[in-house]
């Protein structure tokens, strides 16, 4: 088991990918497991309040690290939102409701989460490769190249 939050996020992806072949279910389950966003019709209540930090800690690349221990929650919460309302409305909500300006660490993490959803839905990113994508794209503070 990884000692940092980003590694645990990647491990959650690997575990969930082994349990489902449905991209939509995978995305919703990731939001539930990592960000505390309910699976059912009341999901929007959890998303609206920002979810819950089920995986606390650091380990994210500098360009997406806002200095808090809630980046795993932020990423998975945006994934859960984009899986339900679509990438464009999710980004708009993140910027205008969540106040995550695009040039901030949270804004860049939002963009990665939305790309993650698009890649999975298009089939470009197989579920079995999601953990590697997480590790290569957003994990590891030392290897910062946005």
C-alpha cells in the first residue's frame, strides 16, 4: 500500500478497475470511494458540499498541489461530477461555483480530472491503465511538468 494520497488514489483506481468493466460505474465508484460522493440520486448534495476527504495526504505533482491534504478528494469529486453532468458543465461549476481558477493548482487538477473522464469514456484509456495514468499524470511532486 502506498504511503501517500496520490498513490492511494492510483491504488483505488486499480482496485475498482478489477471489479468492473463499466466506465460509468468505475467513475461513480471512484467518486464514492475517494471523495464520499453517494452513488444514488442524492449524489449532488455530496458534490455540492465538496465531498469528504476519504484519502487524506499529499504526493501530488507541484502543478496540481495546492498545499492541502484534499487533492485526492478534489480529483475524485470532479470525476464524479463530470461523470454525471458532463465535462463542460463540470469545468464551469468548478470555476464559477467552486472558485477554482484555471491557472491555480485546483484548476489544473480539475482539468486533469475532466481529461481522465473523457479518456475513459472514449475508450482511449482502458480501466486497467487508470492507475498508471494517475501515477504518470498527477503523482510525484518532484517530477513537475504540466
